């Protein structure tokens, strides 16, 4: 079954689940959003002054060689898609209601820890969202590793950052999960990555423009990949009209950011610690084109 036509639910949800934040998710999520927004504002205010000690410098190279291969969202995985190697990224987008298997079967895949985390979620909607994401992650990794979903060994940092290692050849992958409105997004790569989805809140301030949301998504994806380490970023980086960019973050090294196309006013981005050469996408309609900035 293919993904339904695009719909957008403009809610204030970036939505990362963590062990510390589940019971007070609203307050913690608001604090993270406020922190990121403030950092973007401080960057803009300081752009005219002298560069700070750890200011990021825009590396003037655009990833024009990145190849994008789009796949429909179905319950059958493409046979030619294997575990990502250096420079490769897999991106999935689906609604909370979508599962590759019946609910009861997917629930049987979850680990004891995942069941406990689901139980502790403050409401049924967040619980369902968490379970859906974990079921799909296990299904994806099981196909990549040619193993059973319940046997997938996921190493979880408690903040939707997951790692898994191939049971036979030892190759590792990194997985990140982000939520935005009605969408769940999953990124899979061979290196560290960070996903960010920015959804304007109902009745948002007039200055919350699509351009501001795009800058916010780019900055937040880097913060997510760096586990919210304090990073000063050159204003030119955040305002860049191109959908892909590579830039140096002082002692954090070179990072690559890709704008992820979303419908309506939602903006999303992904940051990786390696240059992107190939991106496999699952669940994006043809009307949303990768590699083009959606202002």
C-alpha cells in the first residue's frame, strides 16, 4: 500500500522522546525549542561583529554530486537497497497509523525496555507514536541486516538516537528519529546524523516565516547531531539559498546539511558527519523534490 496524498497538520511538535522528558514533555520540548530559536537569533544579532572563537565557517562547496533515489512507501522493501555505507543516507517518512505489519505482530518485536518506555508515555497519542517509530525501525534494520525484527540489537541513548551493528560482518549504522505534525521521520546512515523537523505553532507570530523555519531546522539538525553542544554558526550558512551545504564547525569538524522537502510550512533538515553521495528516500511524493531549497 502506498502513502496517501500529502496532508499537513500544523502543530507545535518537534517531538523527541527521552527518558527524562516523557513525563513533562511539553515543558522540556519547549525549552529545547526556545534554546535553539534563541541561538539562531543570537547568531543573527552577532553577524555584523567580529567572528567569535568557535564560529562556524561556511565551506564553499555544494554537494552537486549527490544522487537521490525515491521509493514509494510500501510494505515490501526494495531488494537493491542495502545497509548504508560511507556517504549514503536512507530517509523514511510515514504517518503514525502506517505500519509494515499488523499491530499485534509489530508489538511482539519490541524489547522489554521499549515496552516500559511506551508504558511511561503521558498519553495514548505519544505512546502510539513511539511504538510505531520503533516497530518501523526494527523492520528497516531487520531487512538491512537480513535478520528478524525482534532479534535486532538496538543501542539506545534515550533520546531517539539509536545504533545497531550487523550481526555477521560487524558494520554499524546510526539511526535518528524525529517527529513533526502527523509525520514520523527516520534517518539511517553509517555515521553520526541529526534530524530536525520544525512545525509552526497555531497562531504563530508574523515573524515566524518559512525562511526562519528553514534556518531553525538547519541549526537544530546540527545541534541534534552534536547532542546539543553549543555551536556558533555563520549567518551566511543559515541563509544559504541552496538545499545542500558543507561547512566547518571548528573543533567539531566538517558537517553536511541537507534540506528535507516537506509540504506546507513545515521545514526539515538532516546533518551528517560525511559528504553525501547517495540518498534513498521512502514516502515522499514526486511533487516534493530533494536537492531544491523550499523557501
